[in-house]
C-alpha cells in the first residue's frame, strides 16, 4: 500500500482530495473557509496549488510582449489569485488544527523547495506536467508519494511516465481525468479506469464535471483516490469555479459523500 501519513491508499477505503487550488481568488480568508468546507464534507485533504510565475512562463509572456493572448489572460488571473509562501504555510498549519491534510500541486522546482520546508507528506501533479520529466525527477528526490492526473495524455505518454517513476522507485497513483472545465458527461469515458488499472495497481479519478454521480460511479469501479474541486460560488471569476462543487451542493449530502459512499465502498 501507499501511505500518506495515516492514510493507506489501496486498503479498500477511498482517499478523498478536496481540490481548492486557486479558488480562494487570492483571499486567505476564503481559503480558510474552503478548508472548513472540506472538513465538513469529510475529505481527507485540502489541496492547493503553488507556482512561481517566473519559473513556469516565458519572460516574453510575463512582460506581455508575446503573441499568446490566452496565456496573458491566464497570467493576469494567476498574478491576482496566487497566495505567497507564508500564506501557504499558514494554511498548512490551519489544516493541522482542523485534522485534515494539507497537500499542494507544485508547478516548478522552486515551489517544491518551499513545500518541502512545510513537511508536505505527498504531492499532486497536474495533468499538464505528467510528462514534465525534470519536474518529476525533482519530486522523486523527495521520496514522497505522487498523485498524477492524466488528462490530455496519450497511452504512450502515461506509460513513459510510469516507466520513469518505476526506475526512480517512486510510489505513485494515476488519476483518470478529462481536462475540459466543466467536462461534458459524454466525454468522460469512465471505463478508462479499467485501462489505468492494467497499467498500474494504484489508480483513481479527478473529476471536473458537474454533480457527483460520475464520482460515485468511479468509486464503484474501484477508484482508490477521488479528487473534486470546491468553490464558494461557481460564478466567481477564475478558470476553475464553473467546474467545482459549491458549498450549497455539499450542504445536505456531505455525510453521504464523505462517509457512506466514498469511504466505505468496496474496491
């Protein structure tokens, strides 16, 4: 089994990630509120994202002297919504007081260095970095388990990353993922979980669709890890809100989501 602190991946209990990402919109009070919602929903961890823009994007794009207007739009949002390292440290400490794990997706090597100073027990890797071998090599050096989304990836890319991580003797989980936000139900192809299981014994699902029915189905198909985005309001500005579960959607069914289905479904 893969251990993330007291949690054992693959022991018959689904590990639930509440993906907060940047849905706090740069407001630490909103981030703390989302942690509280994740705790109420019965999630095992509250996950954030950390990136140092000068490490991830071209200087031309950062100076807005390039030709990629879409990237410049995203950069404006990220610059506005990013929380600094000290705020992340506060969030990690707050998670401890609430009895929930703090996890984070690092987008660059500098972020890994910062997060290592927190004692983060595992790392999530975004779909966009599934084949970012230099980043994966740095993550492998930490000796921590990795949870990797596979959205937009071809079979040969998933297998190449599998071989790379196996050579590094890294413990990892592959998550099936459709990277459309929100994901159309007819495009999710949940049966791909069965293919992931053939590639690697530890597998799960990262969902961006509306509602929770597909998530329940993923658990029924054996998903060992589930990741869903949380937001305070799906109408807020930002790229992930529309594909997130709002508090109003979780208010009544949280016990079912957190306890009866995701935690006790047989694998």
